[in-house]
C-alpha cells in the first residue's frame, strides 16, 4: 500500500497574504482581477497562478527530497 501525500495550497492575496475565496461556481480566467476580501486590493489572476504554481513546485521538491533521503538511508543500512 502506498502512502498518499496530500497538501492543500490556498491562493493568497499578493499584498496582505489573506486566503482568497471565490463565490461558488466562479471559475476565474486569465486576465481577471480578483478582489481581496481582507485588504480590498485587486490581484491579477495570472500573477496569483504563477505564485500558486511556484508553491506547488516547492512542495513537490520538498517531498521528493525527503523521499530520496529516506531511500538513501535505507540503502546505506543494507550495506552496513
């Protein structure tokens, strides 16, 4: 049985870091401006997606590094 790795990454305001929420059934698209409910400033959807993707990549790299470290430790134990 394989372990599942689940992480929820929220979109955050680029100005105040508050979690952005959207109305139900709203699907933003490129070019949209999303207003922060906390500070009232507008966030460009494309910029939000760039930050969101970067956070996802960083998380995946962290998981990969941790798994490789575990494998290396197990491998070293085999030859002691």
